[in-house]
C-alpha cells in the first residue's frame, strides 16, 4: 500500500482537506501548512509535495506541486498540478519511492471533483530525470484507484478498468518501470 499524505480535520479548518469552502478564508491564513517529504531509500533524493494556494475559496492542499531535490537541496525536477482558479487541477493522494530509489510514484485526485473515478498516477525516473504518466505505460488506460504498490526493485502494481467505461470491474496491472521508461517516446526538446 502506498503511504497516504497526512491530513487532519478536513472539514474543521479552512487550512486542510479537499473541499471548496463556503466562504473565502482570509488571505495568508494558512501559513502553517507544511509540505510532505519523501526521502529515497538511498537518501540521495528528496521528493516534496507542496500545497499550491491559488484560490481563497479552496483549501491549500487541494492542488499540488511535486519537487524532486538532491540531498544537498538542489532542485532536480518539478511538476505543478495546480490550475489558475484552484479547482481544476490535481492533488497528490498517495506517494512513495521504489525500493531501489530510482522511481518516485504518486497517485492523484481531481481538485474540482471532475472524473471522480480516475486517479492519475505519475512516476518520476531518477535516472532519466523525467516525469511520465503511468497511463501512457499501460496503453492509455486510466487508473481507477489511488492505491498502488511497488515491488522490488521497481514494479508498479495498480488497477485499471477491464472494459473502457466499466468501473465495476477493476483489473490489476503491473509494469516494470525501467522497461516502461525505456519504451516511452523521447520528450520534446
């Protein structure tokens, strides 16, 4: 099971949770919100999931920015999942490193509630210094659960639908991440 990001008292405070607020919160009211960090098993990289605060009507952890840094603190890569209005992006639900420290994997959920059945999974490759969609690794099929596991050294196990559009019958899918990244097309320069 992937580790869930720490969340506290979702509905009790305007500084946590995943629901739009009935009233805007005061500007600068959520300065105590902390990022979640995930250190690779070999301690060479640190992934941090930071809350992106775009809208005062949205709680600050509704949308995420994922940053990969070296152990010395240098930014290696980042991917921002926020939207201009703060309600059409994604927030990170579960995240973990592969046992070999080569892949940081995280599942996401829509901040605006659209496609509530879809939980996009993204993977960062330390070797290639590249983010890639897990959906691209499984023929464009969506992942239909935010839960996943990673078996040694770097096999990602998740679930997709059996038939397109059929959400009642989930099927497991496993991908060796090293092989999958080698098969992905080269990123545009």
